[in-house]
C-alpha cells in the first residue's frame, strides 16, 4: 500500500498511553483533593492568547520560547471598521499570565477578591526537550494562586498547600522532597547596599543566580563578571560585577543555618542597616512565623537565599520544589507577582501562586519506582463470557453491577468463550474480581466470582503442579445469583483495606 503517512510525534511532543495516564490521573486527583481542602476553586482558560498578552510578561527568555500561531483567514471587519489583518496569537507558556489576564478582565464584578483558584492544563514552550528529565515542549502544569492579597500569610498558605499535596502523594517529608523558599527583596536589599540599585542590573543578577544548579561554579562566576562563551561558542553577556563583589554576593546567597530562622538571622547580619533591608527582613520573618503556625516542617521546607526563579514577574517570595534522587530537577515552583495584573489593568492586584509540573513529577515517580496501583484498567470487575452460554447472560450481569455502582468491564475481545485467555487478560489488566456464569451456573441459578488479587498472591509461591491446581481455585466461590452483588462488594472491600 502506497501513500501512507508515517506515524510519529513532533519533536518535544509525546503521546500518553493508558498506564501513564492512570498514574497521572491519580496524581492529579490527590492534588485536587488537597487544593479544594484549602478552599481553591477550578478555573480554565484557552490555550491560545493574543500575542500582546504573552509577550514581555515572563521576560526576554520566555518571549523566545513562545509558539506563535498566525491565522490564515483574514478576520471580517465590522461595519464601519477598517479591514483587519491576520491576528497574531501565541500558545500560553504558563498558566499564570492567563490568570492575571482573567483577574484584570473579571474582577471585581464576576470574580470577588481575594480569589483562590486552581488550574490544571497543558502549556507550550519552544524549549530544548529532554525526555529523560520530563522536559517537553508540551507539558502539564497544575497551578494554585491567590489573587487580591498582599499579606505574607497568603505566601505561607501556598507553601503549606504545596507540602500537603506532596504528603498526599506519599513522597515523604524531608528525604522525599524539599521545598526551597526565599524572598527576592533580601537579595535586592543586599545589592542596593553594595551600590547596585539599578533595576535591570539587579534582575540580571537574579537571572544568573537562577542558573546556579544548571551550570558550573566557574560558569556562574563568569556570568556574574565579564561573561563567557557557551559550548556552542555563543557569547553570554555578563553582569559586569567586580571579583570582590562576586565573592560577597556568593557568600550572601550561600548562607545556611540549622533552621529557617537561624538562616534569616545570619542573612540580616550581612545586610546594611537601612530601611529597605529592615523591611525585607521583617517581611520574611513574618512569613516564617506563618509557616510555623501552619505546621510546615523544617525538614521539608528550607530558607535558601540562593533561590531566584527566572521569570521576570516575581516580586517577593519565591518557591522551588525538588523530588530527592528522582533526577528530574524542579517539580514545582512559583512566588509572588504583585505587578503582573497591572499589565492589563490600571487597578493593581497583588497575587501569589505555585505551579506543579505534572510531567516531571510523574517522570520522577517512575524513576523512583513509586506507583499507586499496578492496574491497567479503571474498572474493578470484569465479567467473562463462558462457552456454550448465551452471551446475553454476561451482558445482563455487567449491567446489574454497573447499576449498583460497581465499575465493571464486559469482556468483548476475540477470545469470547476461551476461559483461560480471558482470565489471562483479566490478570494482566489488574482487575480485582472476575465474574463467570457457565452452563451449570445458568441451570442452578448461581454465579462464580473469583478474587483475582487473592489468586495472584497464592500463585506467587508455587512449587509444584499440585500447588498450582490448588492456587487456580484460590479465592473462587460459587454463590446464588441473589448474592452476587454482596460477594463482589465483600471482595472489593477486602482488597481496598489491604491496599491502604
């Protein structure tokens, strides 16, 4: 056959098959439950935004990564208006900029402030994909934001929300994940104290510091100084700081104490005794007080003055989370972005939020061997079709179980009537129970129910044929048709209890 199109993905894009989707759905479900327990409500926005909405919002680096879409059809001008050219739009590179646009567009008439929202959806960046680290050009972010609050209590709420989500994923506080927190105002106060108060220079310093875990210490010093050449030979512009100032800056961002408060005390001792520094320290101290009141552990959340976060719109507190030993880098981050809504409205709105990268998180879970289920199905029970029995019998039973609220799959494969192959399918998919109605069951008004989990466990230590024959019957029982639902529910209840 000629003319076939080769089935393949675009570079940096991928398909998600059922096994990964089931894990992703479980991860999203657990995080959603936590977000809603903190009072956050769902929201969605289009994948496409006008290009002016996106350009300049995340800084020069973000602008370079925007996928631009041009309409082929010229928009029809309204009566009395001039003809318009094709509209330029971009694919959203994060969920924060669209949220800022939403606040400017709908608050305070349709959205009342303060407003807590969560949003899970795909974003797009023309980045260099690294699949082994969960980095793709299309990826899913799960955001939570609070708009309309300038208090650091909101910043602390976001941290508590993030750690609660990780705890709900059984990641293990401290050794399983670490959330680093900082406030950009601390570094700004330090830079101002050493004579670097110009906004663009300070932002350049923060962008370089944000690369600290991605480049060598020598490259970091070079970028803070006169600049360097990357591996391709391209020139990377440096900040232009003197060597002694680089030493002082790296010493400042390298401060670490035994506790968050001790780290802050050490930083305060290195800051100038002026109003800007005092205000920054006071803000962070209040933030740490809220973290303590929320029960956020010292092991899981650390104050790290080297944390900068690269996007230009962050103005205060910043966060970044990593899954220890997973090999995927950051799995979440965010911070305060009080000026972003002002791009769309004359009325300023303070906001703070965090984003969890679902692709990196799921890749990290896989790298660590963490799974919440081995099932490849969303159903708990499968109804098999037995030989020499009207298939309608199996259909009727599957309908009965579904009506009773039991997730049930009716076997409709090519092995209808071949019991061994159907049971192999059932075990491979991870069903908890199988229902069978053979000729004897039809005659006696009974039904056979097999506990597939118990059967799999009994076969795990088989030594000979006699044990295998015994194992085949393990967890299998024949009951009156009227007791089918109760028997299935008993099996499912037992399985759920054992899996807790």
